[in-house]
C-alpha cells in the first residue's frame, strides 16, 4: 500500500484504467464450423494423425506364387502321368488339384478326394528354391484322363496354374495299319522274351 501511495495519482489512474479495460482477444467467426482442407491450425495435435514417411517398407509375408514349369504333359495309355505344380512361399496355404473339364476336386493337400485309386499327390520339397512340388500322379493313364487340370492355392483371391494332359494310344495311331508297324507286347512275367 505504501508503494501505491508514493506513486503519482495520474499514474495510479492509468494503472486502474488499464486493469479494468483489458479485453481478451476473440477469434473471428468462420464461414463454416468444420475446419477447411487447408486449415492446419485446427488439426488435432495427436502424433498418430501425422503423416509418416517410412523409407523402408515393412515386409509383409510373401504370398504364394507358382514357378514356371512345363504346362503341357504327354503320356501314353497305361503309363503313369505326373502333372507338375511348383509353388513358392506356400507357408500355411493349401494346394488342391481340380479337373477343369467337370470341376471335380481331385485332392486337397496330401489327401486325394477322388474315389479313383489311380490318383495321388506326390510332394517334393525344394528348399533351395523356397518352394515345393505338388505333382498329381495318375497311374495307368487312359484316354478319359486327357484334358485340362488346375493346381490351386487357397489364397484370397485364389490362384491357379493350368496343366494340360495329352494321353495318346499308340495302337490307334495313324501308322497302326502300316504293314511295318507292329505293337510290341510287354515282356512276360518271367522277364525273358522269346525272339525266335
């Protein structure tokens, strides 16, 4: 109080006037209540809302893919036909074989779904390629086995690899009526064949 008494009256009035006339600044009214697209001052100060540039992409688990392998397979009636399917990065996915002509599921994984006992799946690991072969085996191939087959992997969306099997019967070939063409029968069970 003594300090205020020592100040001149004009200064005291000025201080009182300033103290009572202090006005808080108010923001100007905007045209719309929502922040505009360029209104960076009204963005949330939440660090998770900031755009982040990541120079090193986060590695996702690699999706399975088919490796190039022969798609056209030929077999002779009575032989075993092997239809190849080489898949890389299979991990937890499953390989299935389907006959494309009638959309018949032949196998899922190692399990053969077909009632045909001639059909099986042969799996061969290829660790150097990070892949594995899932070959469809058809024993004692016949002309009805001729056609298109699909090797599928149950990704989302599914991926498939088409293989065409051509089964031929040499006894029905055009040269079969030639006098110089003779179908040689297999050797008898004894293992010896009489030549004279």
